[in-house]
C-alpha cells in the first residue's frame, strides 16, 4: 500500500520562526511536490523535485525553500514564517516514466502562523 | 493567469442522480488531464484521467469527457452516492515537463444528498 507521510498534522508557529515541514514516501518515486491549499485558490505548487538534490520552483516559491537529500524525503522550509503562510500544506509524489503519472498525496499539515 | 478553471465552487445533487463537474483550461499545450477527489482532513486521491488522444474514459461510475476544441472537460458520476461527497480537483499536464507536474483547478465541492 503506497504511502506518503507528513511529519505533523497540525503546527502552530510564531512570525519570524524557521519552520520545517517533512515529507516521506515509501514508493521509491522520483518526483516529489509541495503544494499549499487555500480556500478558493485550489492547490498551488510551491516547489517540486524530480531527483535527489534536484529542485525547481513552482508557481508560488517566494518565502519557501526545499531540500531533497534522499530520494524518499522532501522537506519544505519557511525561512521566516509570516502570517500569510498560514495554510494547508500538501506533499505528493509520483513515478517518473512515460507520460504523466498520478500523484499520491500525504494527509496534509495545517500550519498556523501567529 | 489561471490556466485551469473550475467555475462552479459547489454542486449539490440527489442520491442516484448524475453529477457533472466541469473544468476549462486555456493552455493548448495541455495533453493529459486528471481528476482527484479530496475528503476533509485527507490528501487528494487520484480518481480518473484522460489523454488528449481520447475524448472519453470510463471507470465504473466515473466517466471523463474531453472536448479539445472547446478546451473543456467534464467528470460524470452516475449514479451519485453520498460517499461521493468531497472536493473534486481537475488537473492538467503538458508534455515534456519536468516531473510531469500538473496544474490544478480551484476545486468543486460536491454534496450528494440521501
């Protein structure tokens, strides 16, 4: 059974704190993604990675960075958290290969920045 | 510029009737489309997909139709069941994109009433 896990379901941080969101997948997928979900805005891609140490900016990378040191783990970093980063964060992974493969999502981390 | 749009934020149908969820896109380079379903407090899960070489794909109660000339796709659920109540996201991918990344719509909340 495929699995994507995220380190926390709920997180409360203060403005200016450095925040780490961890994501681990056990499917040996090459691709990993970080999204945020906000009401009325759907899923917006923050960063993605198609190989270890490889990363690309998504649609809304400002204020975020990522790290992928191992194939199974993809971390999202908020260098200095701000209140407008309060959101639901979703991690996903997918296989590489021919065509487009569906993404498998984790349960999400609801981050509140006070 | 929102490339994938789901213009109906919500839809309510009676159990046993047909649910039709719509999605429009603007990028003519998109050639693969996916639908995901999301329950509260869970990550999205893949539902069904369609390639641009087809105009219809069916999987049990779920059928996706693609009208390339209109840049429009729809998801039909027949018959609708209360367990289908969820948020449905449409997603689109262009060929030769790193990691096969997808662009998501805002989502449509489907409520199926018993």
